[in-house]
C-alpha cells in the first residue's frame, strides 16, 4: 500500500517522464504537499535515499522546473 507521499512522488515522476519524452523543458509543478517539495529540494542523505526522489532530482537537473505550493493559492 502506497502512502500519499509516495503517490505524489509517483505522479510527479510519471508526469516529468512524459514531458521529458516530448522534449518539453519549461515545467511548473503544482502540489499541495510541502513534504514532497521539501524532500525534492533537499540535498541531504535522508531524502536522497529514496529511489523516487533521486529519479525526480535527476530529471530536475535536466529540465527547467518551478514548484508551486497549491496550499498558498486562493480560490476566487
């Protein structure tokens, strides 16, 4: 059984892989999981042990990616 954290990582990885295969390199990722954003942006041994995090970080180095915290956005 996958946690919400793992599910979010898999979704980001799948989306980035599709975009990378289509040669798109300017990407904005929106998520409401600060835990995921922090894990992906940290360069410490704790978060980098996870294979999913490492894969996303490798793609992140190739592409121009911006992160957006959806919890900070307001509905109109």
